[in-house]
C-alpha cells in the first residue's frame, strides 16, 4: 500500500479579462494606494462568459499534461469550489466529462480552505488504497457573488483555477495535514441567499477576520511543523492562501520564515478562495522556484471558520 500522496503535476488558469485597482477606483470610492498598501492586490481576473467548470477544465488539463497521464487513468476527481455552476449536479461531474475522465467526481465546499480540505481528503483515499491517481482542483468565479458597489469586499476577490494531480508513492509526498472548523463565526464572513430567485453577495467583517486569520494560521503552522518534526529552517517554501499580504507576512514573521521563502501571487489575481493555493503553487513550480524534493507548507483559512494546513515534500 502507498504511504504517501505525491504531487506529480500542477496547473492553473486565469480568465483573460483583468480589472485593475485604477479601474475599480472609477466606480467605487477607493484608490490604488489604499488597495495596494492594505492588501497587496494590484489586479484581479474576471470571467465574462466562462464558468467555474471552464476554468477548472483548463487548469486540470495543464496539471494532467505535466503529470503525463491521461484523464481516463484518474481514479477520483475532487473539485473544491464555493461558486459551483449549478445547485446540482456537482460541477465536478461536468469537469469529469469536459476532460474525458470516467471516475467518480464530487465537489467539496470549504470556501478559502477548500483546496486544503480537498487535498487532505484525497490523501486519505491514496493512503487507504482506495485510489491511486487523483485530480484535485480549486476553481472559483467569485465575481458572480461580489457586490461590486461594496468597496470593503469588491477590491479583494477574483476568478481563477488551480489544480494538482496526486499519485500514490512509497517514498515521499504529503507528510502531514491538519484541519479545523469552528461554526461560531457565521456572521463574520458569509453569503446569504435562500436559493429562491435570490443571488447573495459576500459580506465580511474584514478587520475581525484579519485578526483571527493571523492568530489561527500562526498557531496552525507552528503545530504542523512540530508534529511533523520539521524545524522552520527546513521548510523551503510556504505557499499560503492568497488573501492579504499583511496576513501572509504577519504569519511568516511569527513562524520565523523569511519572506523570500514565501510564494506570493495575490498582486496578480487577488483572493481566489479555493483556487489561490494551487494557483500560487503552479506559478512557482513553472517559474522554477519550487523544485523536486522541496518541503512546502500550504495553509489557509476561510468562512466558517474552516482552516487547515498540508505539509508536502514536493
Ligand atoms: O479569504 C478569506 C479570509 N478573508 C480575509 O482574509 C480578509 C481579511 N481582512 C482583510 O484583509 C482586511 O481586513 C481588509 C483588507 C478587508 C480591510 O483592511 P483593514 O486594514 O482591516 O481596514 P478596515 O476594515 O479596518 O477599514 C479601515 C478604513 C475604514 O475607514 P474608517 O472607518 O477608518 O474611516 C474603511 O471604511 O478603510 C476604509 N475602507 C476603504 N477605503 C478605501 C475599507 N475598504 C476600503 C477601500 N478603499 N476599498
């Protein structure tokens, strides 16, 4: 039986339409300076007619190509998304058909921690021998649930997708992972809708979320490294959820990881929820920063709250 789930391919996709901070300052009361200094975000990508499945398909095909495997060889597809294309069927089943796979496929909803939850779920399938080749995708069209008149959220979010292909391995891969949820924070970050002719929008108490994110993610990262017996100087890269550069740098400082070992891509795409970690990962794999054998720490928190980490030897 394979002990590890190893990442053998990564892929990502951003829709071509870009909305810059200056574009937003023409329609809402904000400035490029405020957005850049408070968040680190410079632009976000936005779909015009593409769906969550379309973005997922492109990211998945890139990851399959890097992995050198055919979609027909997949044993399972897990799609992490907060913005499924329909209430049902699962967007993952549409993705299965789009890429030409025939394995079981399901959606997983854990908002910005979705990719971490999906990766951890996939790891369990591999560890138990229930599956050997798994596609894990994070794909979001958050622009559909952003209130473009609310400056406190409109500047933060973007659309995109990232994917990984996992394969069973006897020697290396996912070393450790931790998941948490605490449903006491519903009002801090949510989309309220009742499914009856009503589209809900993201509502967030940003400052409250910010403080909780820094505290929870710092303790989580410390615990993950400790339980895996890995000192922070043995970590090659932290690949965090891309929500706010100030959250990322505060966590890095608390766990004593220098910023030149942190992958930051949010300036290019903003907060893409479940897609943000695989998007950052794929960027750094393809530009050569992340290399085979590197120790990587993924971590993220989102609404619920739900939060988690995955430590990987790449
Ligand atoms: O991925 C899921 C998890 N989500 C997150 O991690 C997001 C966490 N939160 C954050 O990233 C930050 O809290 C924000 C970027 C959302 C806000 O930054 P902040 O430093 O916490 O600002 P704030 O909410 O305390 O607002 C400061 C001021 C307020 O004005 P007053 O009351 O001081 O006069 C806001 O009205 O900034 C104002 N403000 C803006 N000004 C210009 C809020 N949004 C904007 C804006 N442009 N877009």
